[in-house]
């Protein structure tokens, strides 16, 4: 009789397992469009008693006692998560850089901004206009052309000033972007900390908290776009052998600085006065503000390459100066600093163009120990002075101006450097004209003492230098775009692989529905059969 009634228990457990299987399958189907949802499965084990008594007959066959449902788990591969988040960091880094270069191109790319037939752009068109007016003065004499040349030079200065101002504003914009990203990272870290606490409490209660884990995984995916992270799952002993899961998040760039340690989390920040935009990592604290380690420093300053992802890309757009970086920066901060170019590089390059233009023009308009009417600086570091340096600041794209004397008439372009020359001598004007074809050395060391590019400066005409700035930016955009596209393809392939495991597939779930429905029907039929058998036995 005990064997017969035991079969009723087997049937009952089968019905229960099939019902739970249908519940899990239905939950998967209804969440097919839920962002971040991970496919769930019913965990089952066979129930068999290992206990025997002294009356056990070894000639009897031992049969299992049914099925037990041990819980519901997620179909997730931590290895695929790790690879996907690494790909997200790559994508974030390339995407952040590409966005910054695009912002620079909107300022420096002159295509479509000019009025000429060749569409040379406003700065290049104005440079050519200045050259054409000087050419006419060489042929016809300076009379009637000096004011025209001055106005053309003033317009060129205005365009350089305007471009420099836009780059300065872009610097401020990206400072704001960086601060917003820092706040976003801190929000994510705080939310993960809160979820860790909730999941830990659920583990203590015996609740799998699968939906909370989905939310946490979405946050980890989002965080991986901003910074490169390593995620580890370990078991924490709460005492008496009771274990709960513990999640730890560290920086994935090799220094192993911890961002999340179970119920403890860090935050990041920066000193607004720090022109290097260094990121500070604060001590781990719990939700109440208590340090995990009381002896720990309040914060540590992360090195240049400790971060990766879009956060570092933002920072590099704000800090990298390419050939204008110092050797000390290359040695102590970033060995690749000489080939990384952000806003500072393009500001310095434009400053170099403005300074060399002013220097060469001023040189021709000054004659030592000879009194020639009109001699003096044509360009100055500001509109209210004739000096090329004010308060230690030389001529830049931001401050270049026609000099006060040239604007007021006390200084003019001298047609000849020979005080005894005839009135028709325009030899010095010809020298001015030849400047536009002269190969000039644009040495980064003239702007930044100790710049790494001092031994191989760019050499070319003023027009060449302007085109060099634009072509360098275009090359940076093309190479970064290629890298970004490759990363995007890789990330998409990994995501597809991960989704094929973790995502809900209607075909699989439809199969599961049929399997569990048939199992449910079969278990019910077993119950009916056993009942009929019991009726027959009782009737004997």
C-alpha cells in the first residue's frame, strides 16, 4: 500500500513541476520586450530517498520518488557579460573621441563656409584676399591700397579671433560634459550599491530576486560604456556557514581600484581648478557614509591611463595637445601623448599660425637704425597696443589684431626698406607678397617650451599650415571612425551571442509550453490511473 500511495506523491510532484514550468515559460513570453530581461528556467532535480531500513528487501527495485523544483534561475554566461562589457568600453572610448572630433570639425572644417567659387572657407579666402591686395599694391603702389590691406588684415584677425573663441567655448562645453558624465557614473554606482543591498537582503530571505539582478546587469552594462570595469561574483559568509552572493566591481585597466564592494561603493570627482582634469576616486563607503577602511585616504588621483571608455575620451578631448605636449608629460603621464590630439592641440596649432603670420609681417615692416615713415608692428597682441606681447602673453589666434598704430595711421606698410629709394620702389611690398609663398617653420617650442614636436616642426606656407590643421583633423576623424565601426561590429556580434543565450526566443518558449503541457497532462493521467488501480485493489 505504501508504494501505491507513494506513486500518488510522484504524480502530485509532477503536476506541481509542470505547473511551475508553465508559469516560468509564461513569464518569459510576457517579458520578451522588457529591456534587460534575462530568460529564466525552472531548476529541477530527481527525488530519491537514500535511506533504507532493516526490513528492506534487496530483491526489491528502488524507484525514485518524483521531481523537486529547487528554484528559478537565469540563463546567463558571466564570460559573455565580461567580453561584452569590454567591447562596450572600447565602443565608448572611440565614440566619445569621434564625437569630440566632430565638434572640432564643426568649427575648423571650412568646407562650405567660403564665398569664393572654389569654396575655400572664410579664413583661407581672407588670407588669399590679403595676398591679392598686396599684389595689386606691388604693381600700382601703396597709395590707395594701405587702408584696403589694413581692412583685409583686420577681417582676417577677426576670423581667427572668432575661431579661437569658438574653440574656447568648446573647451567649456566639454568641461560640462565631463562633469555630467562624472555625475552619471556616480548615480550608476549608487544605484548598483542600493541593488546589492536589496539582493543581499533577498538572499537572506531565500528570494532569488531575479528582477533586481536584471536591473543591476543593465546598470553594469551602462557603466561599462563610461569606464572599463571587471565584475566578479563571490560568496560571502554571514556566519554559521550561511552564504550570500557578493558582487565586486573594479577598474579593468590593471590597477584594480575598487568601485563597488558589496554594500560599499565609491564615487568619483574632479577639482574644478585642475586644468589637467584629473579624476579623483574616493574611499569606499556604505549607504550611511561609513568608510569600509577607516585608514584609507579620502581619495586617490587616478593616473592618465587608469580610466578607459567615454569618460577618458572626454578627458582626452580636453587635455591632449599632440606635438605641443611636453616631454615631461610623455615620460610621466602618457607615453602616447605626442600622438593624441584634442582641443588644446588645435588651439595651439591655430595660435602658431597667427603668431608666425604676425611675426613675419612685422619683421618686414621694421627696420633697425633707419628712420622710415610708417615703420612699426602691423599686428599686435590686442587692438589697443602696438606690442606683440602683453603681460607675458604673446600673439595668439584669440588676441591677434591689427596694431593700434596701423589702425590710427601712424604705422603703415612700408613699400621700401631703403630710405633713399624712389617713390615708386615697392621692393618691400614684393617681399610681403613673397611671404605667402615662403616656407615657414611652425615650431611647437615657440608656444610651449619643451614641446616634443620641437625637433620635427611642420614647415610650409601660411595656407599650407591652415590646410594642415584641417587635414590632420580629417585624418583623426577618418581613423577614429574606422576604429569605432570595427568596435561597433564586434560589440553587436557579442551582444547577439549573449542575447541568443539570455534573451527570450519565442520558438524555444513555444516548445517549452508544449513540453510542460504534455508533462502536466501525463502527470494528471498518472494520478487518474493510480486512482483506478487503487479502486480495483480495494474491491478485491
